[in-house]
C-alpha cells in the first residue's frame, strides 16, 4: 500500500472521528474537512448553540494542531489578532509578541462583531499566510486555517463582511439544528462530558502538510476545468446577478473538488465533485441585484439555475 492510499484512508478515519463529536451532521462535517484538506478557510453561518465551536476544537485535536480562539467584539484591535511589538529596556530593542493568529486552527467567533478595520487584519493572513507588524512580516504556522462564525439573524452591533473578505473564504457552511432523534439522543445521554473532550489525534501536522500536497496532485481533466470555468462565468452572466464569482472562486472550486476526490480515495476529479461543492463555494461570492432580492430570490436559487444551465462534461465509451 503506497503512502497516498494510506493518507486517503487516514482522511476517512478523521471524518469518522469528527462524526462522533456532532451527531447527524456527516455531510456538513465532510465539507468542512474538504476545505481543510484543500487549504481553504471556512465561514460558519449559523444560530448559536449548534456545536460550531466544539466541532472546530475537535478538528484541531484530530489533526494534532494548535488551536486558538478569538471572541470578536467592537473593541477588538488588529494587534489583538496579529500580535504587537513591545519595547524591552534590557535588550534595548522591540520584541515581537505573537498574537493568536500564530496557530494552525484559528476560530474567529462572531467575526461580524469586529470592526472592519479589525476584520481587515485577517485578510493578509488568509491570502498570503503571513502578517505584517510594524513593517516586519511574520510567517504563519503551516497549515493555517481560519474558521469564522457569524449569527445570520442578529444584526445589532455587527459589521457586514466586505465582499473582498467573503471572497477569501473557500466555503460558507451551516450546521443547522439536529434532527429530532439526534436531539433526543443528546438529551437522554448519560455521559457527563462532551464527545469532543474524548477526541484523540488521528494524524499530526506533518501528516496534514503531506496530505495537502497530495491533494494538489489530484488529476483534473481539461473538460472538468472547462466545466468549473463555465459555472463561475455563469454567475457573472446571470441577469439577476450584479457581482458574479471571481477567478479566485474558480481556483477555490478546483482545489475543493480535488480534496473531495482525495477523500473518496480517487486520483481524479469527477463532475459530481464539482456539482456537489459549487453551492457552498460560490453562493457567498455573488451579489444579487436589488429587484431580484425584492422578488425573494436567494443566491442559492441562482447557483441552482447556473448548475442546471451549464453543460456537464460526459465521457463517451466505445
């Protein structure tokens, strides 16, 4: 058994490990893992109490990575995230004190409660993998994944995420409420601890770096690439869309599709990988026209139409 096959099976073990943390959310957890394998960042938009924080902590434990959490609020400063240079009289020099961004898994809780200036401090970290403080650049640990949460129904004291920042999130996901049966299992459980407290590491950080490199090597046919471009361009050409998905979206969808294939122990991407992930990669990157929103249309509706109208590549066997 080669190292690639072994790592593919390890990813399946990671998924099973995380499934024990949040009941009945296999598909949502799988998408989160796909984003991590692809080296992307995730925006978790959901109501409070659905297990977002516990899932992120369980993910960090499972991959053996460092975990830091930031509780965003209006008085949070950019240096509270990136770190700050402090003058030490004995050394007669400024010394850099790293902020919580210097970690593998960073949870920015209620990110839309931070001011736009503080939110912008994350842009450089998300896109370039380093932060700049007082003119000096500091590399972030690898891998670095930002998982941000926001409440979709509470708008008092919040700041809307700008399109430039939304575009840097590979996916926008939602866990949603558990089913009635799963919620009853939670209530009647006799265990006094949360399942995430018993999570054991499956891999280490070096393994994750190797897996991410192998994900990049997954084959994607020219026809699949053309299909991805067709979906992205379809959002720009739609009559109800004012701002369509960017070229960064096409690259994000490509990377996510490769990670999906890797998780399914395939060495090539299929149209189903792309079609399954397109709504979660593209929906938060498009901006609807005012009349479309007034008519009750949502971005998910537009993505569904684009998927239906884009020709799927088919291989003909002779």
